[in-house]
């Protein structure tokens, strides 16, 4: 995770040392020579990093991971080992790379050898390091949700555009063929006029009370809390000290909004692809939700949300629907889900609950050929690989900052509607609620100094 004053003069630049073998193997010559590699720093070495982002990036020949950063030294050490073991197995060289460890990612951003960073931190630590990395001229791969508030998400998207860096959001469903195909078929009228979208998205369970515990040695808990208010440490409210099971912070509103942002950004992003609303948003939102009355975990449980769009489409979201996206049109329907894919072993929805990746009212729709003059959507075979390719070619990635921000905004305003329990009119152009000061006050929140997007110092 990173901090506000990433360029403050009191920091001393620490450079990541890359040890190249004296005898260079043929695998690093030609187009794969060291000078053609993209040097990458990994920020956050927890569950999603070790199970998804790090292996997803390392598989690509152009990537060269040379640094890791985490506020938990045990996890940072595990991250270093994962990378070094990968290169040892691949090259047969014990010292192919000496991965540099950074207690503070801001120091990593000062390393001029690093071209890009992957941000796999808790939700409340996405927008700030992404902004600071962009300001430092680093390309960014950031896990979803892109932000904790609509306000900080807008700042992030604007700065990424201003600095011209390549930012990819980790909404990897866009790189799954079935989600692209479903969106293409819908956009090309195979189900007639699209009028309704139903998204299946579960809630989270409540949890027990938890007593205060001593902060583990080697864990910078104050910085981990970041912009959020100070609360006493307890293990089930942060992450496991042993292993990489699903962490407790995912179920605490202080650090995120629960499944509405956790998986919500994936499905809202994919649905917008088929709805042709990627760069806008709904004009109204209303929701009802159950929230725990006690216990440490306080994110939403069962819920139902309704969003209306200017193009006449109505989108419903609830745990009562099968996990996935159901497009309904005047001439049929198409359903798409992840099928048997999971990003990590602790994904909250079992494979069996969404085993059919693609279905339709008429199966012949699914083999329909998209004609040369019809709409063809962006094709990517793998999210991390697309990011790396775009760094090289300078083309826009499949999940850029603006589209990511718009999808995340749907999550966040839905959560606001859950809290206020009434219909809210939304202006996607101004990104403000109409005639509702209370709802607008929830588009940002106080930031604990010195952390938070509002405390970033630009030079």
C-alpha cells in the first residue's frame, strides 16, 4: 500500500537489484532480451496476488517482476519467494533475479528501473496507490473495485488520462470469451431489443464479535488502515496470519462495501458491455438490503436493487438470481456466467452454482456468426497479458480507467441506495444525485491524515 507524500524529500530512493547470470541463456535474447522486458513491482502480496495476479503476469514472457511490497512482512517474504522460485524453475538459475522488498510502496515508485506496478491490495488501498503510480509515470494494473468512493474514483480516472499511462482494471471477465460473445450477440440484436438485465450477486454472512488483539510483529497496521478511521486490531477483521483464505476485511464496511463492490464491479462491467452503457450510468437507482445488527462483519447480506437507464433498459441485481448476467430482449434471452472458472480457491461462489457458462432461449443464437459489418467487441485472451501488450503498443487496454470507474460507480451508488432505502435520481454526466444532499454527501468520506487521495501532494 502507498502513501500520500510519495515524492517527499525525506524518502531515500531504494533501487531494485536485478542479478543477471554471467552466461545469458538463449531464452532472454532477441525479442526477450532484458532491455525489452517490462519491469514490474507487485504492491500487496496477499490472496488475490498470489493466486491470480502474480502467476497471471509471470506467465507472460515480456514480464519481469523485480520488486514486491506489503505491509505484512510475512506476506512480502512469501511474495518474494513466489517470484524467485518461478524464475529458478524457469531458468535453472538460483540467482536469476533478486527481488527487492519494500516496506512502503512509495519507495518502490521512486525506483526508475520499474516500469509498471500491480496493485492487489484491500479495497480501501486501490485508488491512492494507482494515482501515485500514475503521477510517478508507472503503468498500473489495479484490482477491482477501482475505488472506495465515487469521488476518489473520478480523481483516479482523470489523473490516469492526464498522465497517459496504461491502467488496466482487474475485471478479467472481459477476457473470458463467453462474456464477450454474450455482449456481442446482445449488441447485434440476436435477442431483439434488450429491455431487462438481471444480475445474480450474493450477499455476505454476518460474523461474530471479536476481541482486540495485539498487532502481529512485522505488520504495519496503522498504514494498513490507511485513510479509514482507527479501530483496534483483530485477526478476523484483517487477514489470516497463516494461510491465504478469504480475509475478514472484505466483510467490513470500513474497508469496502461487501459483495456489491467485490463481485459487483465484475458483473456490472460485463453487463454494461452488452447494454452499450460503458461510459455512462443509470439515471435512477433504488435498493433494499439486510445488514447485520451485531458482530464485526457489517457489510450487506441479501439485497435487491433496481437501476433504470436513459436507453430504456432496467437492470435488477439480487442474490435471488443465478450468479451471472441474464439479458432479456423482445425475442429471447441470453445468460452468461463464469462457468467453472474461479480466480482463487476461496472465491465466495462455488463452481456448481454457475456451472453453465453460456445459455440462451434458443441455443442456435450461441452459434450465430457475427457478420463483418456487425459490432465486434474488443478481444483479449488474458487480462494481464492484454495490459502488458498495451504497455508495449500504447493502445487502450480492454478494461481502462474510465470504464472501470463507471462500473465501480454503479456499485457505490447502489450501496448508497441500500443505506438510504429509497429511490435516488442519478446524473451520470455530473456524477451527482439530483436534489439529494444526503446522498451526495456519501460520494466521498473523511480521510485519516496523512492517508487518502485528498492528501496526495503533487509536484
